[in-house]
């Protein structure tokens, strides 16, 4: 990976700069700036330089020594699915997966930072794209997304579902590094929204196509020593061993969804991600009892057709991350334990939910942008219009 810069291509970025750019595409520019101690504007400038170089030298870029288009599409699917499950995608995991896919190639597979950056850009996999719904997904994933949209819109039309009974549910997992939390100089890195292992807590968000935000369910892995001051817009559940997927969905179905549907006489539809499809019989029974049809988003499609993913989740994540960074700077020299942090997160989450709840038109638009609902005139919005709305 430390190959020298090819001679005669002075406009190309050095391997060192390409590595920084790849980090920014996999995570985000802010994290890359912190990790490599480079200003964000410089990293963005390097990215623009690389894109300009790529456009000018397209004819001379050899594809033969890299993955086939089919293998690249599989790799792109993997990146999208990892992100859906809030698992890290970084230089190491990307190269490992690419190497596995390239093992069957005759003559071996040449991997480089230049290839990796081009791969991320070619498949529109940057985390900070604000117009993701306009970008094509890998072919098989795109086909699955089209089938899902067709199914959902047909069900809404034939069942004559009211907007108040069309919902999307998704979760944000928060990961906490207690060792970093107790340190003096790196506190702001203690709380993350991607990670491996068991999350510190999960936030289950629910929105309705009429613009309503239902109470958020927070599942905390641990024992709350002091009764938390829980805002009205949040339901808190705590258990030392945490909650499995089925348990979490059962709690959500009984505490959030059943309460909403109890006073409604209509059938309902629930859009949820496929890693939630290991739904237990209890959850399916709860949904069935409330006449709710589960509409399961196919793997890798969430960035384009899951209403919470296209417009709201990223905003909430960024908000929580920003608030914690500000708080961490103020308490650099003071102690902060898990209970204190939980109380802070509950307050910040309530603040975000209040702002979103006060903008029902933005919540409604998220269903339009995700193509779960057809446009106002009954036809699908164009990709460009959806991207404009998303941005």
C-alpha cells in the first residue's frame, strides 16, 4: 500500500493524501481532520483535486488490474449494508473485504489507495453526500428497491391507508468507550454512532407519514442508579444485560405502536429495515393484532428508500455528536459517568425531537423523498426533485 507516486503524474495526490481522503469518504471529513490533524477545508480541496485529475485522465486509468464491475457492485452492497447496521467501514475493513472478493482473479488483485478512493466516488459511497437518493445503487440492490417501492405504493393505494397509519421505524445505536470517557483529553471521542460489540444504548425512532413524531424508545444497557429525569417525548427502558433485537421490537410494539393504533380503526403499514426481520412470533402477533403490515426494506437500500434514513437519522446523530463534543470540552477535567451521560443524551434527544416535531412538513417530505408515498399528483417525483428535497 505504500507504493511510490507514479512518475509523470504530478497532479495526482500522494499516497499519504489519498489515505486521508479515503478516511474522509469512509467516515467523514470532520473525523479525518481530527485523526490526521489536517484542516477540513484542506481535505476537501484534496478531494476536489483528485476528482479533477480523475476526469482529465479517465482514458489512461486501467481497470483490468482491479475488481470487475460485478465484484465492485458486491463490495458497494457490503458497504451500504455495514452502514445500515452501524458497523464501521474504514480503510482496514474495506481492503479486507476487497481482497476477499479479488482472490479469485487470475494474476492477483492490485489494491491501492487510488483505487479505493475511485471506488468510493464511483459508487457514491461518501458518507456526507446530501443527495444520496439521486445516486444509483448497485444493480441488484436498485432492482430490489424498485420492487419494494412498487409493493408499498400498491398496498397504500389498495388498502386506502391514511397517512396517520403509515409509519417508519429505525434505530440509532450509541457506543460508549468508558476508558476514553474517564480520560482528560479525549472525552469527545467516547460517544460514537458506529461501533462493534454491544451498544451502550439504542434509540428507536418512529415517524408517521402525516408528519407526526411518536415518542422515542431508549433502551439503556445498564442499571440506572438514580431515577432519570425522562422528558415526555421519550420512553426509557433499562436492563443490565441489554436487549436483543426481538426484545427491543417487542418493547417498541407494546409501548409505542400499540398505544398509537389502539384508538385507530384503520389498517396500518410499518416500514422497517431488514436486519429487524428476525421478528419474533410475539412481535408479529402484536403487529397483526393492530392490523399492521410490515414493509421490510431490502438490504443495502435504506439510504434511498427508508424515510428515517434519508432525512432524519443523520441529522439526529450529528446533533447528538455535536452536543457531546461541546459538553466534553467543558468537562475536560471533571468526572463523567454513564448515568450523567445518559441524562445528557435524553435531554439532547428531546431537544432534537421537539424541533423535528414542530416541522411536520419535513417529516412528511421524508416519505416522499424515500418514494414510500407518490408525489402530490399521484406520480413519483423525479430523482432530481427528491435530491433537492433531501438536501
